[in-house]
C-alpha cells in the first residue's frame, strides 16, 4: 500500500525551520493548525503573518485522495493538463458506486458489472499516472486513508468534503473540488483563504452511552451548518486526549456538516497506538521525534481565548447521547428529550431501519461498541424491531471484525452486512418500498441526513446518532427510546435494560486482512492507454469551456430563484445520478432538480421566459442555451453546502448559466464555481433577494473592470418595464479573475503546459 514514509520524513525534516520562521512573523505562541499551515507554505519559510479569513495563501499539500464519484471528473481534467505523472502521492478509492441491496457479495458483483467501464477507466488512469488504486470493496475512502495514509502534521486535500476525517490523525485535511486536486497533481500550488480558528476545549471523559459522535452532534447543534465556515476547528484538552484516534476521526469527519474548512487534534498517544496498530510504527517513531511541533504551544491551550477566534468548551463527563435531525445534521436533540420533540413535531416514532457505517462511524471500535449492544439483545431475549444494515469502513475492518465474531453478532439480529462502501449514505440503497414515499423514520450513524439522501424518499425522516445508539434504537424500534433510563420487553415478557456499550478501541488480536484491495500503479505508465468510448453514456472526454467574451453580460434570464436550503444534493443529486459522474452532458440533466422554485414552491418546475411555459430546470436551461441566451441562478444562504462535487458547478457552466447570485456560499462550492470560470456573486444587501422577480432579465455590469474587492452592478429588468439596480459582492482575487477570463482554471494550466 506503500504509505510513503520517506515523504513523511521529508515533511518532518523541514518542520524545525518552518516553525522557527513562522514564529518570527507571527510573533506569538502558535496553534497546531497554524503550525501545519505554515509548515506547508508553497513558497517555503513564512515571510508574512497571514490574516485569518482574509489572506489568500498558496500551500503545498503532501497528498491527494479521490473517490470514484468525483475522481472521474478530477482525472478527466488531469488528463487535459498534459502531465506524465502526478506530482504528489495520490490515491483513488472505489466506494460510492456500489448499491446496497442484498448483501456484500451480491451487491459488489453487481456493481462491478454495472460500473465496469468506470472502474476500468479509473484503474487505467491511475495505472498510467502513478496513482494508487483501491478497488471496489476495499473500503470507504476516509477510513482507508486514515488506516494507511494520514499522518500527524501532514496536509492533504481530497475530492470529497469528508476528507477532513483525517484530522483524527492530526492532519490538516481539506475537501476540495476535482479542479483543485487536478492542480496539485499537476504540481501547482493550492490556494486557500487563511482560515479562522475555532478552539474546542474538551474536558472530562466520556462514559456510559456517550460517544465521540455525541461531541460533534453537540458542536453541530451549537455552530449550525454554517457556523464553521472559513474556519479550522482545533480540539484540545484532557478530554481530547482521552478519545480514541478513530473517535477523533468521527468528530473531524462531521466538521464538514458545520461548514468548517477542516478540524484537527494534536498528536497524542491514541494516535501513536493507532499508527502502530495499522502497521506504521515508523511513522509513529518519526512523529515522536518532532512531537513538540505536532500540537499547539502550551500557552495556547492555557489561555485559548487569546489565540482562537472563537472558543467552545464541552465537558465530556456531562455529555448526553443524542440524535440530530431530521433533514439537517445540526438539529440537536438529546436522547432524553427525543420523545417529547418527536411528539411535538410529528416525527414518526416507529423506526424502520438502523444503519451503521459510512466514513463517519465504521471503524473497528464503532462496530465493536455497537456489537456489544446487539449481543445483549440476543442474550436478553429481545426481538429487534427495526431492520439492520451494516457497512464496514474497510476490508481490513471487515476482515478483523469477522474474525472476532462481531459480524456474526449482527447477523444474529438478522442484520444485512453490506459492502465496505458508502451505500445508503449516498443514496446507493435499493430500499424496498421507498418509491411509495411513505412517511417513516430511520436512524443511522452517518453524517448527513438531507431530504431524500439515503433512499430517495422525501418523507424519510433520518436521524444521525452514534453506532451504539443506532443499535439500541433499532432494537427498540422506537425513536423515543432512551437506553439510559428505559426498559424493553423481552420474549418472556420481562422488562430488561440494555447495559451501556463496551468495545475495543483497537482489536486486541491486531488487525488482519487477506486482500486489502489495493493496486499499485505501473512504475512507468507511459505505455498505458486510457480508453474512453465516444459512444459511452458513462464517460465523456472534456472540452475546454469558452473564454469570457470580454464584455459585460447583458440580457441574462432568471433560470431559478431557489428558496431555502440548496445543498449540492439539490443542485446535483447523487443516488441514481452517480452513474453519470464521468459524463458532463448526461449528468447535467439533473441540474438543480432538487431546488425549490421560490415562485411556485415546486421542485424542478420553472418558467421558461421564451415560451412562458413551466418545465424542468435542465430542459429550460437547454432551451436558453440553444437560443444563445445566458442565464442566472439566484439562491439563499449557504448555497452549495454539503459536498465537494464540482458537477454542481460544472453543470450550470456546461449548460450556459453565467452567474450564481446568492445570499452566501459554502466554501467548496464557491471555489468550484470560480475554478470553472463561473461568476459566483453574493447580494451586497441580502434583502435584495426579494427584488428578484420571476420574469427578470438581468445585466451584470462592471466586468471589464473586474477587480478584487470591487462590487459589480446588476440591473434587474422587470417584466412591467421597470428596472432596479443592485450591488453584488464577490471574493475573486487577481488569480481567480484570470480563471474567469480564461473560461476556467484548467484553460490556464493547459496553456502554460503547452508553452
Ligand atoms: C457526499 O457525502 O455527499 C459525497 C458523495 O461523499 C460527496 C462527494 C460527492 O458528491 O461525490 C462529498 O461529501 O463531498
Ligand atoms: Fe461516502 Fe457517505 Fe462518507 Fe460521503 S459521507 S464519503 S457518501 S460514506
């Protein structure tokens, strides 16, 4: 699997010098996040004290990770860059394209067959360009990365928002769009606005039913889905040290749900134990040698309020197990209040499914703690009320859990063991009856619970919880069940109580695996041919987007004014659409079909201003395109929250949308728009959102003087002949303005490469 110990040692060998240089410029004690950031400056030693939340900085990440659903677009772009090999160690993981239905073996065989074209493409591109390839069934990207590649003090980017999971092993790991990954693989710097820093001080120690998951569920409740935007969340304190490494991963993983750039923890013994248990003693030794740099300066943690932009304190000893949901991951309800809340809000109490898995919670520890609950159900004669599905995080976890009897315990409850893959977490779930769209409740240990996400049913109420709580609630079949206080009736009619979960942080007999599912790339890949059939409906080579025409944009039609939450799942739905992730034209047929039209409250139903008729968003936009007319999309707060999928930016670009104007953006999506040469703008006055009318034609003025910090003017031509002017802000820096002018960042790389 070749984790690159030499690369890691090289990174460590420059830490002394880099940190000394950072101290000079920053001139105060350093947080861990700053240490890692300053140790990864593209230009070497720091010469400037970067302003948090303001300065754009070029970084040199150590690694790139990609998953199958986003790697296709990332690698199609990389193929256009004209490089023979990736410039930094990179991996591809096949995990998103495997549907959960009957159980691991059958599901995997079916997926391999259905998506063979895509898997073969990814395998041959990887082989050609020096990328490590993890086959379907090898596991979920973030679990595999944590087990094999993440290392304390490293910097990684990945084409998936949950790349942040690797913060559990003390990395600064950040989710990006494929175009960013393509830059780094092409040997270019990676740019990021220097993040703000949120400190989370953990005191006390978890006990009883409380789990690491409950820490982040609580933080999400406090910060909401937007609260982490533009910030790195740094966890510290005795409580942090008491958590396992994979537990820390869970906490960092769901940092994506609060919009945080990433989250991280200082290097400690739990990380050392994990490194050694996963065959990386050499990395642990190397990390021990520079330990002082892999955590913040003591002064920072002694007086955190002076060094973080915001500080949160959580006492683990008082933490209650909880569930977040439905429909948004920040709606926090402690388990003791769930029955009351569910009654009040009309959430169905009967639980139909309990799902354990996803990159958030599929470690050995997670399975062992949940299994301890499952075992009690069997031993105490309880009949499980809900159905159970398990997705182990990696083949190594699965093999070991199988050897240790954990999977058998779940099977005794009639659980279905699905493939080591994302499965239901990304809508790859053939759930029987979901098409009937009945109102129902499921509980899962995943991270996201947006409407329709797991099974496509808008009436599925999904709640996020720790695996052990999911197990308990699935056994009881009752969303209001509180295992801390409540009893259940067993098959003899007796009242029994579940004891709190117990589990092993790491397998006592060590990890084992037969075939981890890894394929190393060819040493010299120059002869490897990558085939993309021109007739394929799954893959399509990319054509460069057209450059900006050099004038203001006039006469843009309003395509849609989206109302309320508009995540990347609303803009470019996953589930059944995942199969078109390598075919830009085909996947564009899902563009914005989940967004709610402000004017009629319907999804995928907008007015075509040319015909006056209402129709699907993609078809309407294709009509504008065919008529050579540009359009504009208007949105609400935190537009594009959720995933890193750049299809949400490329589809509008491909279909001729010229600008996206919103109240606020989620970071990755905003960057994705910029990279693809789109205009991503925000209302200077958020109330101007109300001025946008259904029949508006809009001009964007000021583009010929497009400059950093300078707002653009929009003229709204209303149907009644009146017009209004509003101001739109943007965050484009000089470089990003060049991307816009060139028609996309890739056009610049391609040009430079040809020189
Ligand atoms: C997700 O959890 O939504 C995904 C699928 O993993 C995405 C990436 C994608 O859209 O492929 C993410 O989180 O970035
Ligand atoms: Fe896969 Fe779900 Fe994790 Fe995304 S959040 S990487 S879909 S398991």
